[in-house]
C-alpha cells in the first residue's frame, strides 16, 4: 500500500536549518530531504523505515520549505506557481506519487477545499486522514477527511460524538536519533524546558504560569520560539491580530459563513479564534527565554541537561499525550512531567519518570533530582529502557498500519 504523509515544520526551524547549511539549498531534492529526515524533527524521517517492513511504501511531503520544494519542482518539470506554492507543490507531489492513503499532519495549511481538489485530481487516493493534537482546527476540514487520528482520547471522543470516524494514536520516539548522539555523560546541573509558550485559550497558559514561578525557584533554562517576540514586535503583531479578529467578527455578523471566512487571507485564521488575541509573550519570562532548539540540536540539549521539564498543552486536560514524553526518555534524560491520569499507562512513576501535581511539588522534586545525581540517572536509564521497549515508531508503525488498513477497508465497503 502506498502511503503519503504530509507534514509541516516551523518557519524558524527551516530558516535555522538552512542557515547552518548554506550549500544545501542548491542541492538535489533527495539530498535536502535526507538531511531534514536525519535531523529528526518530530516525525520527520521516522515513518518510512518503520512502515516499510509492514508492506507500506511511504512518501513524506514536508511543505513550506521553499528550497526543498523548488528542487522537487525543478527535477520533476513542474512549473513553479507565482503564489500558493506552499499548497500547490505538495498537491503535485502527492499526485505524482499516486498514494492509496494520505495522512495530513498539517491541518491548518490544507483545508477542506484543498482536500476536495486532491480527491478530484488524484484518482489513486482511496482515503484521507487528518492528524489533530492542538486546539486550532476547522471542523469543516476535520469532517472532510475519511477519518482522523489524535494523540488525546479527549479529542477522539469529541470527534466521535460529532459523527467523525476517529482513532487514538500516540506519539513516539525515533530511535535513529541515538546513532547521532553520544552516550549520556556529565550534565549541566540545571533543569531545561524546551517548547512553545503560546498565549491563547487551550494552549500554554498553564505552562506559562508554571515557568513564571520556576524561574524564581530553580536553576532552569528555557528554550522557546517566543524568544523572537520582543516588545515592539509583539505589540505590532498583537495589534494586527486583534484588528483581523474584529474584522472577522464583523463579517460573521454581516452573514459571512465559516467557509467563506476560511478563504480570506489572514482573516480566515482570525475567524477561528474564540476571543480577542492576547499579548504574545509573558513580560516576566521574556528575559529568561533562550533561542529555540530543534531536531538533533534539541536532543543534544536534552541529553546535556540534568533534568528535562515537560508541561502539557492546556487542552490535554488530564491526559498525558505530547511527544516530549518520549523524546526526553528516548535519549536517556530524566523526565520531570506534569501528572496525568493515564501517565501510569506509559511509564512507572518515580521509577522511570518523575511527576508533579502542583507548582510546589515541581519545585521540590526538581531540586531533589538536581541534588541526587545517582538516583536521577537511575530514573533516566529506566525511562529510556521503557521508551525503547514500548514507545518507538516501530511500535507505533504497527498500530498505524492496522488503523490505515481498517480505514481503507471501511471506505471500500462504503461504510
């Protein structure tokens, strides 16, 4: 079975990746793709080798990286579009590959109209599947898929209640990362946190409040894309977002439908917001945030830190679900994470990972881990053993293969 996986990377990551590899942008598509896959950001490069033994031929399409997509278009005789190359070139790539099934892990960029066009122009396509794990989603696009995957049971239940075929599918760890990393040795006696700090409903307000207290009580390094949002830049961007939101609300009041709004540049995304946009960065955290780290650089940072802090997105509720659980433990670092009801299903708490239920407990356990290196490293080693045994993409690929075949079979039977 041929399976196309359509994904997206942060613009900051793409810029930094190519800035450190000046000659890469002029090289072949295969060379660029291989370099990106080897950097192992999120799922990049993990699915194809994991699913090949299961009878799947996988093509990974990484949208929104201009030199990569330009190389593909040039090598395949595809005319470079004047506008919308971010969505047009991926469509052409998928058509050329002729997959049986497509999984879209970039739902905001590829809406229901794009999905409908792909179905018309790619007759080999038997089913499309969306992957959703964040608060930002357009329900019309969700419904346009034959099924959806989510790393949280809460979203699976929400979609199922809405009549959408939904499956629970966890993140995993790409064990190929270990080939590019040294063994864990001497570490910096600090806690590190790596992740976004998006100020919006369902995103990271709880995480922000936690970090605002931790910076006064623990030795902690914070690496986040929000470092680029200096006060002036933040003020301008927030002001523009608020104007867009108010215009979108006015258009909705005047009778514009969600579908009509979604087609409008900038206003479409603003129309999905439930409230007036907030300032983008916490004033207290601004001076503590360091430049973000991605891919292998992120894994090296985790490996070099005594403790890696994890705090889930607000919409996760009481469920442990994010990919950092497996990235931290997978490289052999000690994970300090927020307690969730299902966390025991993934790891043995206080033996393979450490969990906190409050800010005060996070500070207490963080200090204990920093002060007790022998016990900390025993926990880190046990957590890594558990992840390599149960939470790699090899295990996830076997689960995904079952789900994809079931979706295609259901579609063939007219279910």
